[in-house]
C-alpha cells in the first residue's frame, strides 16, 4: 500500500500532470468573474513553465548536474559481479526480445553486457519484481533478453523480489557480500542508488548507463522547438531530485560526501 501510494504521489508531482492540474485550476478561475485575473496569471505561468522545460537547453541544463556525477566505467579493475538494476518493462513473447524493455532498461542491459565481457568469468545479476498483473518479473525479462544476445543462463542470477532500489540493495547484499561489484543503472539514478547500496555496507563501483543530457552539437531547430523528448529529460531531473529529497528524509544515515569512495 505504501509503495503504491509513493508511486502515485510521485507520479502526480511530475511536470506534465502537475502543470495540467495547475492549468485546470487556472481555467476554472477564468470562469469565475472575481478571479479572472488570478486565473490568467496561473494559466499563463503554467504554460510558460511547460514551454521552457520542453526546450532542450533548459531540460538538459537541469539533467546534466544529476547525470554527470560519475563517468562511464573504463577502469581495468576486475570484478566477479555486474549488477544491472531493473527498470521499465513489459512481456509479450510475440515481440522482438529487446522490445519488452521499456525506456531506461535496454541501455542498462547493453552496458551491463559490455562490462560482463570486460570481466571474463563474472556473473550478471538482474533485479526487479513483477509488475502488477504481469506473469514475468523485470529481472526475468532482462535475463531472457540477455540470453537472446548471447549471454549464457549459467552467467545470470535473477533477483525478482525487489520493488525499489532500497530493496534491490538488500537482496544484492545477500549474494555479493563484501566483494566489490559494478553497479549499472541510469546515470541520473546512479547517485541515489550508490547511497542505498553503501547503506547496506556494500562496495559498489559506479557504472552509469543511459545518459540523456546532450552536450554535443545539435541542429538549431532541435534546440528551439519544444518536444516531448526534452520534457522527458526535465521529468527525469525532477524525479531524481524528488527521490534524493525523499532519501534524505527517510534514510539520513549516509552523508553525500561518503558517496563514490569506492569508485
């Protein structure tokens, strides 16, 4: 119940539903003769914010500081485990395997497999419980896609109980113990994930994937025209900022300065 409530509230605090709600309030006030000026201000402000966070320069300036905490893993240090955290997924056996991995999941897996190849004899650990009404867990779908890309099942461990990052850290701890391991997740999520895993006394090595904020050259029109793509980048930045705030409130025992000591 608490997990569902957390997800529902978090979803409503995302830019699009929140701004649509604010706009609805503004429209309601426009129909009230006493509050028309207030309604115009609210509606105009919400429209302007939505416009700005749908532009690439604004969206990626919000996301870059969240993503750039850790560099892509290129070190020669060898590990026994590569842990790939679960993300969005579905399961349709009629689809191409990779199509079942939604959004951030496939880039995480691709980076995980790359690092597995860089560490001969290592084991891939996939995490993630089954979504509501889905007979297959996130971890299992990731394992099946990995197998379709040539990873033997003997090199895979699936942990299909965790529903969030905190639970993933606890389950991974039961497998890896005190041994260092590569922690693969989205670049924006990695700073928060590192804290959860370090709170379990683990030694995660940061391996970011799915970087989104673009610093390389783009066409002028791509920067000037609002897009749902850039809105998604703003949403990612806001989501992780809210997640980090919630983490500070509920798990204050580990200070941010301790993060990254392993990497």
